[in-house]
C-alpha cells in the first residue's frame, strides 16, 4: 500500500504550492513569535524607562532638599540648627534606603546575593525590626501591632539579615499605603520534621490593590498604578526583592487585597533546626487570673495566648463597660482578678475603667505617661511581657553577643583610620573621640602603613580605595610584617562602598577581621569596633593575674590591684624600651630592663612571664634572646589588656 503522505500525485494541489504554503505558515509563526518578543522587549524597556524616571525623581527630591537646607543655613536662615540637621538626616536616610534597594536588586538579578547560614534568635530579630518600624506608624498616626507565637523557637540556623529585610519590606510597604487604621505583622514559627517554617502575615487598612495588578506588583520597576508612584514615592523594587529573598529561602510571598479596604501579604521562608539549643524555662502563672481589655481583636487574643502559655487564666473584654462588668462580677467571687491589662489605642483620649490603679497595667505609646499607673510602651513584644509577668524567665540567645559587664564602661581603644575622603574621615574621627577612643587618621595607604609601623594600635579602619596603597594591599602588608616581626596582631576593619559579591572573601584573604559598607553610621561603627575587638577580652579570663585575683583574700586582692595599677602607669615605657633593644641591640640595657620587669611580674603573680624575663636577664647575649624579648613584649601587652579588663585604671581609681 502506498502511503498518501508520500504519494504527491494523489494530492489535488501542485507540490510547489504546498511547499510554499508550508514555508509561508512557518514564516508567519516566526513573525508572530518575533512580534510577541518585540512587544515584551518594548514593555520591559518602557518599564525600565519609567523606573529610571521614578528613581531620578526619588533622588532629586531629597538632594534638592539637602541643597536648599544647606544654602539657607549658610545664608543665615532663622531656622534652628537642630531642625536643619534633622531634616538633612531624614533626606539622607531616604536616599540610603533607595540606594540599598537598587543595589540589592542588582545583586539578586545577577545571582551574586548569597545566603548566610548562622545561628540566630528569630524572636529578637523580629522584635528589633518591629521597634525600628514603630516610629513610622506613630508619625502617620496609625496603629502598629507586631505579634508572634509564644512557643516560637529561640534558635534557628539561617540568614538573619535577609529575614529582617523581608519583614521590613512588607511592613514598610504596608505603612506607606495606609493613612488611617493600622498595620499588623504576625510572625508564626512552627517546627516541621527537619526544619523551622516561618510565616509572616502583614495586614493593612490601606488603599488596596486592583485585582488585575495583584501579581504585577511583584515585578521589578512596578507599582500598582503610575499615580501610586507620584503620590507615595518609592522605587518599585521592595516587593520584587522580597519575593526573590523568600524564594531563595525555600518560600514565597503572595497577596490578597480589596480596593479601599486594605491588603494582606503572606510570606514564607524556611530555616534549619538547631538541635541542641537551650529551652525556655517557663514561669508558672497558674495562680493568676488576668483581665485583658483591648478594642483590637488581634492584640486581645495574642495577649491572652501569651499569658495562657505561662499558665495564667485569662478573660478578655473589648471595651471599658464590658471590663467593668466582668471585674465587678469577679471581685465578689472566690477567684478575683490579680491584674488588668488595658490596651490604650493611639488615636483616642484615654478613659480608664473604674478599677483600682494598683491592679492596672497600661499598654501605651512611649510618649504617653499617666501618673500612678504601671505602663508598658508599645510596640509590645514577647520579651516585654516576659520581663513584666515572668521576670525570672530565661530566654536563651542563639549566639553569643557583645555585652558590657555590669558596672563597666566601654574600653578605650587606640584606633588608626585611613580614609581619603575628608568629610568621611572627620566624621569618623569625631564620633570615635566622643566615644572615648584615641584616634590617629591618615589620608592614604602609604602614610597609614608608616604610622602603623611607628605606633601601637588595637584596631585599624582602612578604606579599600585609597591613593598610593589601597586597603587590600595595606592589610596584606600589615599581616606580612606582623608575621615577620612577631608583632601583636592589629584588628583590621575594611571600609568600602563597593558592592561586588566577593568583597567579603577578598577582605578575608587580605587579612581583614571584618568590614563595614558605606554610608557608615556612628552606632554601626561603634558596634563593629566592639564586636571586632571583643576577642581581645576573651583570653584574660584564664590569665594568671585574674586567677590569682579570684583566689586571694581581701588584703591580697588590694595588693594585687596596687601592683596592677603601678604596672599600667609604666607598661608603655617598659614595652617601648624593650622594643628599642630589638632594633638597636644593647645587652647591658636589656639585662637591666629584664631584671626590673621580672620583679614587677612576680608581685602580680605572673610567674610564667616572670620566668621568661629571668631567662632574658641571664642570657641577654644569647641568639635566642631576641625571640624571647619579642615574646615578653607580647605577654606584657596581653597583661595590659587583662588588667584593664578587670576594671583597673593607672591612677588609683577603678572603672565604675
């Protein structure tokens, strides 16, 4: 049998015509695909053009404001200086946020954004973010409530920075489009078989989103409507970044909305379980009966859930009249209320129910103070509740944090700053000096290296982009010289405005301990210094001097303190003289120095260092004396840090 498909003679049309039709059909299909691709490309180009216009507008506004404020101030405006500075600061924060959005989106698009995997406390991260966002709600006059389940785990493995960013983006977006009512943020953390699932629910009473734009708002460069950008501002990148972050963390984000009623965003992400994390020690409140009064059902139910978690019996009321009735009935029963919690809304004049003051705990905005009442400031967090109702409860931290011991002060550091930008350098130096640090500053890498060689520093902050020698080369040189001369290691912090994805790796390879990105805020700088130099305090706990202090009686302790203070007064001079003998050998001088240091160390119970000084004294001409002298110098520097960490100062007083 002959196949019809191959027997062209049976077809009613000429073969050439059929072939032409087939080719025309293929060409039309290709043209259609090309038209579709062209339309998509044109749409993307239009969106990017609109995005560029939006960004330009968003940048020009604060820049123009800063320029105008500065010109007015220079021309002798009667506007108070504090007001000018506050307005400029507000504009700078706005610009900083915009730049971060653009840079983060760029990194996500290029695949350069990497996720950390460290242990952290999701409760603390959530609460810190909520507290930072609360002032924005206050300024707009809207209610902001942040809640999480009381049985949430206190330790997970994941990326805390990206977790905070998701929460911040969603709440910031909700507040931006909410003029009346409020915004709520619920965090629900649940343990699954091999992971912790986080669900973040952000609900607002804002303008809402049209149904046909619900998915488009997650596209980059896009907002619900063009008029939205003109009215509310923004880059149109926040939600796109949020979705990419959620998906990178094995989750997603979706939205439901009703026009003129509000929106509800639900984001999910996944963390790894930390199996050996410490459990929370609960305080038993089963003997307490507590009345909760709040007009907000979410707040009311959450407070009840938290207190029930500790065993308390709770009853809720939505208004004062209902609360008074419930209180009166309970007061003549066998089980009256131990306390009443009253949530005062931000937008009403407070009227309190007729209940004794000593039984009332008010939840209020920070600036509202009602004399005679016990108060908790909003936003109310789980930690706030535990501190109030269960002061003995222990909520373990996921990771060790830098803390200041009781009755101590931030220690002064000797800091070197190498920064070629004059304004950045002066601001950093001023901020560090106000914090009590001793600061030396240079304008380029070559000068910084010479200064480092001539003086001892606890820490060096080095800009990566400098003339003559850049930060990477400078750090490499410092580490090489430390190794060659056995000099005590200087902590190094890189300062960079670069955004390459491998910048942290480059800094590590060069020998940096950490890095800071520009713009650099004062508090961030001080915190980074404490974090980076904290390891300097880790060793002294096992030092001979500390052990002897702990084991001595009261009279012996005072003798040790006197010896320690005397050592601090003379230690820099002793170390300098020893260092001089390394570069200009003098056997007689080295013998004298070692002899005097040996006796001082014996008084402080530092037997190992004292023995080392004795070896130098009796073998000053030996080839190994140079190596022993460097070891003694390092030991004396460690002893300096140890004595200071014990709260002792050179001139007889103790740090308070």
